[in-house]
C-alpha cells in the first residue's frame, strides 16, 4: 500500500498496480493480439539482413540451397503472458516470444524454416514533458534463445541469430517503442 499525497491544488493522480498491468497483459495475450507478421517488403532497405533465403544462407546454407533467393516471412508471437512488475521509478516486463520463419514460394505457399524462442526483459520509465505523459523503453537484459528448431534443416548458428535480433531490436524496435510512447510537442 502506498499513501497518496494530499492535494494542495487541483491535480490528476494516476496509480497503476501490478494487478492492472498483468490483467491487461493477460487480456492481450488471451485475445491473440500479441502477434506480428513481418514480410520481406516491410523491412527498411538499410537493414543489413533482408528477409530472403539468400541473406539467411549465412545462418543455414542449406536453406539457400533448397530455396534459392526466395522471400521469407517472420511470424512473431507471445508464447505466454508477459509478466509485469511496478516499481516506483519504472515498469519492468518479461516477455516470452517466438519467431517462426517461413519461406514464401512462388505460388504463395509458406514452408516452415525455423522456430526460435525469444525472451527479453524491458524497462519502461514514465516521463512528463510540457504537461504531457510519455515514457522511454529500454532493454534491461540481453535476449535469450533457449531453443532453436528447424524443420528438415540443420540448426542455424544461434549465437549469430541472437546477435542479429539484438541489433534489430536496438536499431528499430526500441526507437519505435520510444517514438510511440514519448510525448509529441504541442503545436
């Protein structure tokens, strides 16, 4: 229990408990909202590794040999409900996800290539700028890839994939999250 301050002047007081945060996480997870499909045309051209079998040949040469220069899709989803904890200075979250890669054949059939389990710990800190509520998001701990599974192909070099995913999160994921939750200037 936390004592609320006494108001000397009109104010808005907002309190979020772990129960509320975890109930929201449970609701989003149960509703299946925590999913995102990424196709090769969604990645920025400057991203060093495109979603094509030619690029993934670094991790699994057999993939490139079997499906030469085919586009790929990456399906990201939560494996279990995110766990959130509230602290006086930040909101901490543990996310348990998976990334499943598919090769897209010319007839639009998707062939499963590999499945990676991804765990990440993040910290979100609220900010107030010019009377606007916002926040910043950062990765607290490195990603863990407890299991990699391929269907009919040798296991890729997991360390390289982990490094690539960290790079992608730092370069695109964290800046995107910060742009979504940071306050925008009032015109």
